[in-house]
């Protein structure tokens, strides 16, 4: 009897152990539509995990959820297009003790990374729909190319993405979407020929009953898994679901690794050397740039939606704000106010080297 009690106690301790942020389960069992992107998706996710120093185990065995202790080995579970048949409750494998095991995993702090058709699953289990944050409703025909907009620049899943970008994929419309979710990405329905004018959610995150849940609707196309934007998106989402983003105390960026020659923004007037220093910082709230305006170059007059600071490292220039112009030289700074129309141009023989700092809009 004592031996039996000891075994039971050990099992409860294992099942209640803290999730391991260095190990994930990639689960891709399907009983509904089988996506051709699953196999390349598994390979891409394993590569992402390896690069982040995470051990990844792939499985399509629902029996794995029979044992809560087995799930306790993982810090996050990736649900990769895990479809069921919406009309057939018997197609669902999360039933009975398996439901309890998944709930226990999430409530114990385990993370969930749900990809694409993970929202097209388990329609007869309300808790699952709430956990994901929404359910697949429909999608326009084919795999059109949509304009995607980043709605949250601070989340690790979107911090490294451009403010807008295009991607060829299958775009879901959702039902039972929870409006309190942290919205990360939307797509423009007009860009894929839909009549709607309002942006539609395509990626989000929330903390649900103690666990971190990240969902992205991207990932339908088999040949789209090498897209750098998708890789960055999933890398950040995985890190967040695992809680690894909280361990980042600071980020050091060498400007020499973030340099390129390009026309200045707001008019393409002349040429400049841009050091995109803060681009190497995930989940940032501010931009920090060094830009050198070559002779004759200028940042054209444009409205700003936030305060900005221009600091002169070397050279000379003229800064304009709401039709007022002032001269700037080495060691001087111009503080520019939200709502003004501002610009700066290089003057004299030497290039104008600036530090430009400003908050990310809305953050």
C-alpha cells in the first residue's frame, strides 16, 4: 500500500511539474481536411525550435493525451492544422480524460501555439473554442495574396515584422471571435477581392486560464514555410507561449550589423546611410535610428504622430517644423512635437549624421 501511494504521489508531482520551456510537442493529427502544409510545417517548426535551443518532438498520436505526466514534459504544445469534421462529433479525439489532460496542461501554465486549421477543430467542445479564441467560419476561394497589417508592435510574434506586408495564403473568416484578445495581425479583405472594408483578424494572443495561447491563421500553403516573415512570426509566438520572452533583461545591438544605403524616407531626396539599430530588438516600444544624410539629401516634410528627437553627431543641417526653420550643428538636438509637419535637410560640405529617436506609434 505504501509503495502504491508513493507511485500515485510521484505521478501527481510529475503531472503538476512546471512546464519545460526548452521542449515542445508538435501535434498534427487530423480527422478532417488534411493540409499538405503539415509536413513542411513540422520541418520548419523543428528548424525554428533548434535555432532557439528548444527540443521538438512531433507526434500524431492522440493517445499521448491519455497521460498528463507525458504532457508535463513540454513547455508548449503546437497544434498544427489539427482539423476535425465539424459535422461529426465522433471525429474529435479530445474527449473524456484527454480533455482533462489538455485543460490541466493549460491551467498549469503550459503554452499553446495554434496554427491555421487548429481553429477548424473540435466544434463540439466549447472550451476548446474559447481557448483558441475563435473558430473557422469560411475562407474565400484559393490562396490569394493579401495585404497584412501589424496591429501590435510590442508582441514578440510581431515585433520583427514590417508594419505592412503581403503574403499568399488561405485567409480565414472566424466565428465566435473573442474581441478581448490581443490582436496581432489583420488582413485587408479588399486586397483579396472581398467586399468587406473592415480589417479582419488573422493572428492574436491571450492568457487563458493560466496558459499563454498564440494563434495565427497563416500557414496553409506548403511552399510558404520558408517566408522570413512567417518564420519570425512563429519564432516570436513560440517564445512568447513558452514564457521565454520574460527572461530577456536587455538587448545589445551593434549598429555596424544594421547598416544599409538607401534614399531617405519621406520623399527619397538624395541618398543616406541608415543604421536601423533598434530593428534588432524584439518587443520594442521605441525606435532608435542613426541616419547620415549625404550632401544634398533630405528627409522630406511629413506629419508626425508622436514626439521625435533629432540629435546631430556631425555635419550641419536645417530642421523645419510647421514652416519654422532652424539651423542644427554638431551637439545640437531638435525636439519635435506630435502633430507637427517636420523635415530636415543636409547643408554644407559634410554629410549630416543624426540620431533619431521616437516611440512606436500607439505604444
